[in-house]
């Protein structure tokens, strides 16, 4: 249940075409430690009524992902991720560009009291500080 949002957003457009080529490598280094690296190349075009031919907003041309996972025991783990996104447009008109940058994420998941309670915490944000970090917490009870 590890999800890394490589796009980090919710782009708005009516219709488009997205072509991507991706490669990834996942390696288990020990029973408790694994790493993942990945790269995605993207090419997008707006095929909608408004701004046809423009690049789709929110999709960077280059995305790189580095992830380090440490398993503490049982189902408990800590994840550290670093994601690079090249510059990308923020609107269909392609008039506003969000600059390239790195996002750092830290997540911890653990089960409590005979696995009836599950706790997941996460914090992530861009390293350049352009927006404040996002923090979330999920507490789940299983019967």
C-alpha cells in the first residue's frame, strides 16, 4: 500500500493524449531494507476544444523517483522518498510554469494492539519551500 504521487497535483483539462516511457529498478538489499529507483519520460498534448496542441498541465517531461524502505518488524515500516519533477505547466493555456524541483517524503506505518489498530503518518513537501509541507495521519481499527 505504498503510493507515490509522481504528479503531485490534480491537473485540469478537458481532453488530451499522454505518452509515457518508464523504467524502474527495485532491489531488496536485506530482509529489512529495500530501495527503488525509477524514471518516467512523458509527452502530452491537449486534444480538447480549448488550447488544442498545448502541453497538458501538470505532467512533467521528466520524473525521477528514489525510495528507501526500512521494515522494522511485523508489518511496521518507514519509507523515505525523493521525487524530481521537471518544469510543467499549471494551466491549459500553458502561460504559467511551475519550475523543476525535488519533493521529499517521509512515511511511517505501524500496527498496534494485536493488529486491531493501524497507524500511518506521512509528511511531504518540496525542498525549495515554495509551499508548506503536507501532513496526514490515518488511524484504522479492524474487527
